[in-house]
């Protein structure tokens, strides 16, 4: 049985977004974390300047009133398209690390995501499947034409590149990201839900120019 984590705008909370948890796909969900950027000295302008190089920082609160931290994501390093993030527990203990290697900057043609949880196997996933990337690039001239038409007429919809990620740890598939609903599915019982929730929120900050990253607001 797989559990599902989904990030959504908060319906009624001073914190802008929440992560919902369901015990199974299609099951009833409940809010398990309230997600908020943690701004550095210099506020939003400093955060937005740093995020251009891959820097991210946010908190998973247990409640919308920000009384209790469940986890915090901080950037350990970010340079040349490769960023390493640490996910810390409420007491500052290390839950795990997330590494994003941007396509053509890391070790491959596709964006590579590595999830390493303390005391557990390392899982590696790649953004999109090679076949669908091949199809997408074949149709790229058509997408450009649609994009130009959209700008001129205000209509049309450009297809986004493949975004699904399947993480593998040996023969096991502990995690999957489904781009249709922006869901992280947790298949392995050993995966800490806080690490999976942080991963769900982190992926959404890299939505690209056709997406709507939740952490790029200017205030």
C-alpha cells in the first residue's frame, strides 16, 4: 500500500501552503504540514536573489499558527546547477538530504534527484522518461509556434516537458512523483514522511517558466 503527499494552497491559514497526506491513492487526505519560506536577512529580495542559483529554505509547521516545527529544509550548497539540501527535524537532527543536479550540469541529460535518508538506502530518480523527452523535443518546433500564437492571441496551451520522477534504490522503488497531480507517492515503509513532504514542496519550487513555483512571491 502506498501513501500520497500533495502540496496545495492553504484554504484558511496564515501560512500559504499545506501538505496533505492520504494513506492510499484516492483515499481521504488530511493536512500534515503547513509550508512556509524561511527568509534570510534581507527578506524576500535576498531570498529571490539566492534562489536563482538553486538556494531554497522553508519550514514544515505542524500548525498554521507556527507553534511547532516538524522539519526545516536548508541549503547545504548550490553552485553550477547542483544543489544539496538538508532536511532537519524539530530538534535540528538530520532526517536526510536531497540533491538536485540540473540537466546538462550534473551527471546526465536529465535532471537527477537523489534522496538519502539517514540509515536507509540512497534512492536516485531522473526527471521524465527518455522516450517522452524524445517525443517532446520532436514536437518542440510546434510548441514554439503555439507559444508565439498564445502571446499574440491570448489563447493556446504549450505542453510542458516530462516531469514524472521514479526513484530507485537497488531493485526497490521507494518514491514516485506524479506530475499530473503534483503528488509524491511513498511506496517504502521506511521512508520518513517528513522527508517525503519536504521533497514534495521542494520539487514544486522548480516548476519552471511554464509552472507556478510557490516560493517566488516578492513579499
